[in-house]
């Protein structure tokens, strides 16, 4: 006599189908995200590289898969700091808002990335790698650099102007004092910064406005 043992696996199959659907949705979300997303395994090898990452750096997913992220794609002066962030993530310590550069495939440009490094775990909470969600902040960094350059040029212009230039804050304290002002007044910038312009540097007979207007 033959015994046939049957087991109702309907619920299990439904669960597997749901997991597959979620995995496909997640894959679609990662691939089409408007932010560079990449991941590494526990050995630091690339196992995730979405379309945005490919777009801004120039390497396709096929070109980077299995390669060492730090050794192959990070500039030498940033290898140590990036490696530290990745190692921390692989040990369960996540990092937010970490800035580092990636160089494009043809080495013609440098892409500034703001990264959130998140530990990746399996269903049993075992660490399987790291996934990084980045933001391309190249334009912002360029703008900041330009603002710094303009500020430095303005500082140089003020300091070397052939006229005394000074400024005060809302409380009347000196916060600007150029070389010409120091030359004609005899006080250095360091000596006057923070001083009350009227009380400390103006002669008594000029502390109050001399002009008197009558209606």
C-alpha cells in the first residue's frame, strides 16, 4: 500500500510571491532613484550600483560589480577616511552626511557626494554589507568655492584700498578696519576689533552729531 503525504503550501507560496514582489519593487526603486545608490559586500566589493551612480560617474553597473570600491574608485587622499566609514558600516555603525569625491571614468571631473552609509542585513540580522545612498553636491560645492573666492577677493580689496575703510555691527562695535585706517589712526585691526567706535575712537567733541536741524 502506498501512502501519499500532502501538505498545504498555499500560504508559503503566497508569502514567497509577496517577497518576490517586494524585492522587485525595491529593485525598481533603487534603479530609478534620483540619487546615486551603491553597495558593497563584507569584503568591500561592489554589489549595488544604480543608474544614477552610473550616470554621474560614467561606469556602468557591469563595469563596477565585484571590484573593490575604495581601491578602484576613491581618490588616494580619501581612501583612509572612506575605508573607515565603510568598515564602521560593516560593523553595524552607520554614518550620515559624509562627504567624499568620486572621479568620473575618464578622470575629467570630480563628483562630490554626500553619503549616508547604512548597514545591510539579511533576514536573520546578519551583516551582509553596506548600502550607501548619496547626493550629488558638486554644484553646491562649486558655488561655495566661488563664494569663498569672492569673499577673499573682497577682503583683499578692502585691506589694500587706498582709503580708510571701517565698519561696525548693530551694537556699534568695530568689525572692519583696513590697513589704511590702521595707518592713519595708528591702531591695528586687532586693537580695535570689538571696540565701541564712538566711545573709544571718536574725540569727545564729535561723539554727538554737530548738525542741529530745526523744523
